[in-house]
C-alpha cells in the first residue's frame, strides 16, 4: 500500500531529527581507595554530571579503603575502549608497578581525554615524588596530570581565585571559598599545563585548577585538586566546573563556555 506523501515526509523528518541528535558522551568514572567517601562521591558525581550535560556515566568502583585498591582496570590497557572520556577519582598512592601504571595511561596516550580529581594527583607514585621527578618512570603519571604534587596540609577552607577567566571552562566563574578542604602543594607545574585557578589556605598558595595537553596527541586533560569532602563535591559550583571540564576535554564546549548544540542538559 502506498503511503500518503505527507506521512512519508513526516516520517523522514522524524528520522532526520533523531539522526541529528548527538549521542550522550560516554564517560567512565573510576573511584576507590584510601581516605575518601568514594561510595557516596561516585553517586554524587554521576548524578551531578548527568543532570548538567548530555552524558552517561559508568561507574568503576571498588569499596576498598587501602592505598592499593584492586581496580578492575589494572592489567587491561584497553579498559577505556568505547568511552569518550575517563574520570580518574581514585586514590592509589601505593600502586607503583610500572607496567600497571603504563596500562592506566595507555588510553590517554592513544587520545582518550581525561579528568583528574583530587587524590588522583597522589596516585601511581612509581618512584620519586617528594621532589621534582626526572626519571621517565617516576614522572610518567605527572606528565598526564601536568602537575606534580607530593602532599597537603590540614583540612581548612580554601579561597579559590580564578586566574584565567578567558578560558571556556572559567567563563563566568566567580571566586569562592570552600568548606574544609585539603590544599595540595605544587612540586612542579609542567609547561604543558595551563593554570586556571589558585587556592590559598592561610599563607599557603597553590594552583588548584588547570588544564593539560598530554602526550604526542596532545590529549586534553582537566584537573583539580579540590574535592576531598562530600560537601565540596556536591557543591553546585564544583559540579558545574567538572561538567564544563568534561565538555572542554571532549571538545564539546564553545569559546564562550557554553555546551555545543546537543550537549547541554538533556531533555527530561
């Protein structure tokens, strides 16, 4: 039976509209390890990101409070196949095996963007980390991050000042003061990194938010040392910032800091 032309046209337009709708960004969120309430924070991050941008977040979580959490990504350098971005929010300070760390880095060397949050900075410390790392194995994780940190002080409020307000991630951002947080020190800020904000805690000051271009493919990385306590992670300002970091790292943020068409908050 031949369909009326108006039905054919309507069907074609519907198919065309669906074809033009971008698929959600597929994000892997890795949590687990020492010293943090990852069991709740992984859900806070998933919910916060999926409410803000067009993304689906798959959680890779182990409920292990050690400094050597048995993350299922270890030993599988293809763990991020099919994903648009990986969020590293693990705390794995004593995972020091060189081949294991190289496997964690492999997707990012191959060009898959990354987000690094808080204790990811103190993870995968293969060798020297108290002073500027110079050996290839010692510095390989820091090269992904774009910044080397060795420790932090007491938990106290941090005054965050945005030092680059022209970057798409920081467009419209306003300085703010956190609840009690840990200020990570800066042993070395790499030339590939672009600082976006500093944090001041009494007399101490460090870069706390930045971007990095990693490896031969200049893989985009967004990072922040902020995010120890749940009160900070669930703060709308924090979630907005991380969401924009995801969009920037995947090239879905325009020059004015707005999601590119189809990547804003998905329709309910």
